[in-house]
């Protein structure tokens, strides 16, 4: 298999659901993912990847889940059990601490925050595909929460839409090791073009120094042409 490449002008990082309820001590879902998250060094790996992709000049997209509000799912014909339970527990409630961004992963001014998704896919009923296409993006790196729900569904949808998809198996988590195994060993290979570790991804990213060298070469070339 050819090693994946990540041209900065054709690649985006999709950071899915970086909420306190998922990623912070005291979050409503954190106790269920803590063991797996700590085992894979999730938070450190998310920090490492975000720093590396920004250094490489790759666009960051924040892909958030719907923040619960009173009345959500009421009158729905067939909400999923997951939606019913999320509504009951008021996970990611709008205006609550749990529905705020984890402080280390809050959007920066140059990041793009797409519309919230109601289900598990960051593409369905949002503007994500449109905004990726408007920037000429062909490749997406998908990280965040949860491995076997929103990460998998968003990534599958991306493949169906024609994107090259990379999963990072230690930059996500799930409720159990079995769910992580299913996400990366059973299901992931059926749709993802690459399944990497954080260190493998960072090694494959273009270096900022290489970008600066290319820019300097281009500047020198232009200077010679005008001389």
C-alpha cells in the first residue's frame, strides 16, 4: 500500500465533538470513556495532532454534535435509543459547562466550525461537505469522539462522498476496548484509506520548514524572473 500524503491545500482535519462532557474530568460521558482514553493517551495525542496540522498549514474543522435544548426529540416519530438517552441525560446541553469546548480544543480564529449534527454523521444535514468542497479539500483526517459512533459514521460518509479518509486510532476513544477493536480492526478497513497512530500521522505530515523552504524558493525564482 502506498503511504498516504497530506498536501496542506487539499487536506483538512476534522475534530469531532471536543466537548467537556466527553473530554473533561467531571463531564457526563467522561467516566465511560476515561479508561480507554487514558490507555491510548487520547488528550495528549489530540494536542499533538492539532499542533502538527496547524504547523503544516492544514485547515482545522470543528465538527460538533447537537447541543441539547429543551424540547429536543419531543414529538419525533422515531428518535434512536442513543438520542433518547442523550436527551434524558441532557448531554452537551447548550449553555452548560458540559456543552462547552474542552479548553485545549476550543476553536481558534482560523478554524472552521460547521453546523451541529443531530445523529452520528458530521456530514448529514450540515454544511461540512459544502465547506470542504469550497476549499478544494480531497483528504480528511478524522479525530475526536466516539470511535465507533460519530468518528466511524462521519468517516464512512466522507468515503461515500469521495474523500480520502484517515483514521487515527489513538486520537479517539470508546466505552470499551472491544468497541475500539471493532472500529479500527473490523469496520475501519472497509472504508478508511489509512488507519494510523498519532506518531505515524505526524511523521507523514509536511513540515513547516519544508513549506518555508518552498516559499523561499518560489520567492527567489520570482525575483530572478523580474531581474
